C-alpha cells in the first residue's frame, strides 16, 4: 500500500493560515489524495480530496504538487475548533492494492493557540 | 442530523462475555466499514461489507465478526473480548468502495471497555 509521511505535530495561532504537508512519493497514477481530521472523542471527518488539480471547498484547500509526490492541506484561518489530528491518506480505485480502503498513518496533531 | 449512527456511545463488558456493537446509516451507501482505534493510535480497518459481500482484513482476529442484515445496519460481534480489545470502534460508510473518489462518512464511535 502506498504510504504517506506527515509531521507528528504542528502549532498555529488562531486566525492565521495553516499549511499541513504530506509526502507520498510512492503514489500511483490512480490514487486519490484524501484528507480527514479527527477531533477529540469524535470519529474522523472527511475534509477534502483530489487527484491532480488543486481543490477548494468550504473547509479547506488542497494543493497537489505537479509530480503528485506531495500535497498540502491549507486551512485559511485557523480557529480553536480546528485543533485535531489531520490524516493524509491515499485511496485507490478498483484494481489497485488499496481499493476503497483508508489506511490511516499517524497523522499530524494540530494545536491552535489563541 | 447524524448520518452514521453508532449505539451505544459507551459499552462496558466483562472479560470473555460476547458483545455486539451496532451501526446504522441513513445514506443508503453500498459499503460499510468497521475500524478499531486504540488509545493514541490511528484507526485500523477490521473489515468491510460491499453490499452483502464481506471482506475481512488479513490480520483481523477471528474473535471479531460482522453481520449486515440489510443496507442500513451493520453489527460488530466480539465473541470473547479480551483486555486488549478495549478500544474505540468506528463505523463508516461510502457510496462505492471501488472508487478512490468516494469519501467515507464516519460515526462517532463506540468506546468499549473490558472489565
């Protein structure tokens, strides 16, 4: 299964942008890059996903490198409620080794300071 | 409104006493997953159903089984819980398990304690 590498932890100040990096050098051509976050005592929450192009939604933006070997989740203005563990996960399509599965790594624990 | 509902939120059972955790969904999704998350660890997939087809992960202990009587409900059965099975159990759904393009929707989990 293609793996991802993320920093164990990051800190941010409230109302400042946050850039959460993820390396996935063994990504295959059909792997989508998914981001989830998990707040304390809750299940993981879908944030965003993409294949090749940068993506924006109401929660965040996803910037994908041209060679697709890395990506960055961007929270434009961090709030205290964004403090969570953020997981970067590769999800394959039918026929690839990690079809449909989410293989969670250790993620990045984001702390947001007031 | 919650779309993936897990009951109960907290479950206590005795060592070796069978326990069943339940999950229901209002999304009409094809795929339902069960994950185990131990303290300070990432979720780990146990198995999933694609419609009625059961798919077990290779390293899931035989002690863990699952049932999906219909589209909306899925159950996790632990036949003889040991102390090492104390964890948060997460249920998730997705519309199509074969497409990397589909997000998964998680419930808030059931925290299982073993006495």
